[in-house]
C-alpha cells in the first residue's frame, strides 16, 4: 500500500506535518537530505500557541531539552516594557533538541524518516506522485514541500515568491552563561534588533536581524551597547549561523497533488518570534484538509485563515522596527501603563481580540501612533519606511 504523503524536508515543518497526519491515520515518508546536524539559524523561542501545538502533537521537551519562558521584554535605549503571557508559557529549545524530540514522537506513528536521503526528482500525475532517490523510486498520494525559504517544490507550483522591498537577514550565536532573565528579550538598536533567548544548559541564544549584515555579528552587536557589554568576554557556545533573506511569499501553496508547508509556504520576518508557530499551524491545517478528504486546493484558503493573526502582528512589529519615532513613541506610552502591554501580548498569542482593548488603552496609544505616522506618506513615496 502506497503512503499518503511523501514529504521533502525533515526539519520541524516536515516532522510536524508527518506527526499530525499520522495522528489522523495517514502514512508518511519523510526525506531529509542532510546527514549531519540539523541545526539552523533560529531565535529558538516558541510562542505559547506553538507550545500548545507541540503539546497537541505529543512532543515532549523535557529532560533539559527545553526551558519555558513566561513573557517578553522590549528594550529600546532607556525604555523597557515587559509582560507575561496570560496562560500558557512559551518554550525555548535548541533547534537540534527540538528535532530530536519530534523524531522520538515519529517512532510511535506510521512515519518512515529517511535521514541523509535526498530527493533527486519527482513526477506528478492525476493518480499520485513518485520521487526518485538514490535508494530508488517511492510512490505516494501527495507530495509535500517542507524544504525551506527557497523551496524546490515551490518552483514546481510556479510559485516564485514575491520579494520584500527591504529583505532582512539574520545571524545567530549561542553563549555559555546563565540567562540573566527568564523572559525573551527584544533589543532595538541602530538598524538592528537582537533576540535574547534563555536556553537550557546555562546558555543564551542571541539572534540579530538587520537589512545589512556586512558588519558581521560582533559589528551589529556593538550597536546595542548594554547587550555588547553583557556578553563581552563570554565564551561562545556555537559558531555564527546566518539565515535569509526573509520577506518572501509564494504566489501559490497547493494544487491537486502538491502543497507547501513551513517556510516554503511563506515567511515574512522572524521579528515576532512566530516562525515555528506559523509552521505548526500550517501543518495542522494541511493535516486537517487531508484528514477529512477535502481537495488539497482548499489548503490555500485554510492556511491564510490560520496564519492571518501571526502575519498581521509580524507586519506591525516590522513597521515599528523600521520607524524609530513611531517605535519610541509607542513603547514610551506603553511603558507608562503595563496593562496595555499585557493586552498586546494577549492579542499576539491569540487570546484576545482588538475590540478587547479598553478605551483607555486606545487613548494612551493613539497620540504616540499619530506622532509617529506624520512622516509616513513621504517615507512611502521614497520606497519604504525609514530605517532606525
């Protein structure tokens, strides 16, 4: 009997799809071309909705693999705002540890995980799909592309992504030191943001985002003096890894036999920390579509609906990061009343609606927002928001 899914890519997107499909009675073969480490530049913090989806999948991040974090702290110069998540905490885990935990879950389901086996070519017909590997030809009902930002499978869909006007890149490194905060910190600097994630085994992960990374990891980190001083002389726990450019969205995500999931389905920017949450949400939608026997083409609309809130929140944060006046005004207003930031966090993790923000919250945010928006038309006529 041929498997239901042939999945190209054995990272979190491919594994989540296989696990969620397996929980609905479907069989999968997952092809992962990399034979060595499955590490990747990543902020490694999973927001509460993503943490809940991991629990739903039965993936256990225990025994030193993961560390929960209760909230987020934003730091912009002397301005600091922080808040706790309303219910479920987030969870932080090194990328290889996350994959290790997900692989353990696959062993209890009808999943054939083929490490170090690259898919060389594939063919799609009205009756199914077949892929060629060094081990032979595999047949399946559907082909799933979980092969990242520059998806080969996406090119089969003629889904060449639309590039962002100002694509950004990321650099990540770990350091051997006890985390100084239990929260994930977001530091804003001159043309760069830093994401500091508390990890198990007395490590912190530092991910930098910028449109221009030619200064290198240390050069960008120096633009954040407090963080640079905090990490000065600390032994690195990993080499610098890069990722991007981000900000690409494919024109299509599915046809009758093929679908994209994870970064291959579209990734705006890592700024919100929702990359893995969007990945897991998309995998769940895909498994639901296939599990109820709906046409695979309906996945497109379902994916958009499932990821809309994450996408909108990411675009909002990206706009703030690129507009210094607006960001400082809003963070300053929020810092004077912690209730506003608590509501924003609740909205970000899908536990409140825009209408839930009381009138006093709008009254505090609106003046700062309008002050920051004054130069917006000129900036957009010039081709994009101004950098910090």
